[in-house]
């Protein structure tokens, strides 16, 4: 892989084919080493920003798959008779049925929500829902670069905080983090 290095603000005098020129900038091609891929996490490793991101996205998917809370508003009285018990598919709203997440995923999602501080929640949910930096910046009222920097700061803070707790990344977090390494993500 090659990169271009540009030097500016030069005031060199160059003689070329008998004429004298002033050179104000110069360029050169330099061989650069290929980027080093991050080390893949393994089971038993401490939290890293990659595994924290994997757990946050897992939490977002779990809460997206859970059924919404039932309507607790007072319902109109229709009859004094008890509601007949029918098959669930007859009373269900039309549309595809959602499969509930595993119990381990639900426990992991609740663990994350309990560990988040109030200041981290907004950005953590943006990471969990894979919100783009431009959209997060619009919600925060900042620039895209500030939103991206804030995401990285929250990931670093969560990594440091979660390493002090008594829980570690599980197999699902490790698999998700490995998939992150092999794809381009923001």
C-alpha cells in the first residue's frame, strides 16, 4: 500500500533545464504497511470496546423483539361475564408472529440496562440501535465528529466500568465482536 506525503510552505529554488523555479510544495509516494487487524476476542477475555459494542447491539435487538407492555388504561365495561379464553392466534393482531429472545439474551440485556448511568444512556441506545453519527448529532445538537467522538468515549467508559464488575462477555458477545472485525462498521 502506498501513501502520498505532501510538504507545503517550501521556498526552495529549483533549477530545471536551465531555468530557475521556486518550489512551494512537494509530494512523494511512500510505502506504508497494511493496517493490522484487531485481535479477535476469546472467551474469558475482559471487556473491550468491540465486545461492549456487541453487547449493546445485542441489548437493542432483544428489546426490539420483546412484546410491548400491555395497555394498562381502564378498559370500557362490556359485560359482567368473564372474558372467554380463546386460542392466542385468533385474538392476535394480523401480521407476522415475533419469536421471543432467549432467556440468556434477556438477562444480558437487563444487565446492561442496570449498569448504564443516566449520562451514558442516550449514546448507548444510539450505539445499540446502530444510529448513524449524523442522526445522533442532530439529536445532541452537535457536529457529526463530536457525536462519533462521544460514541467512542462512551464505549471506553463502559469498557472501564464493566471490567470492574463481576460479569464477562459470553459466547454470543464474542461471536458478534468477531463478525465486527470482518466488516466495516461505524
